[in-house]
């Protein structure tokens, strides 16, 4: 099996298991993000510190690579960033 197919199968399994990384973000999260109350995670343990980001994301260009389930991009876009997402899966 090639790596692309193996990756696809692994993500399909995560979907079947109901992994939170395969669930879309809620409309409530999007609304909070639009009002400036946003956070993103890249692990299951803690959020990315806000001081890693500029005070405002308005117009900031962000490239999300290998973004898995894609939960970060909608949050960042709702907070005002211009987000591009790419993932091999």
C-alpha cells in the first residue's frame, strides 16, 4: 500500500472512531472567534499560546500545512486571517 492510501485509511478510521480532530468546529466557536475570543489547539493537551500570534489576525496570511482535521483554519479565518489549507489526506 502506498503512503497516501495508508494515510487516507488512517483518517477514515479516525472518522469512524469519532475522533474530535475529524469533527467540524461549531457555529458557536466561529461566532466567538469573530468577536476576538478564539483559541486553537494542535495537541490534545493544551491551546497554542495567544502571545505566539499578533494582537490582531485581521488580514494576516496564514498557511496551514498538514492540517489534519482542519479545525484551526476556520477559527483563524473567523478571527480575520486570510487562511490557506493544504493536507495530503
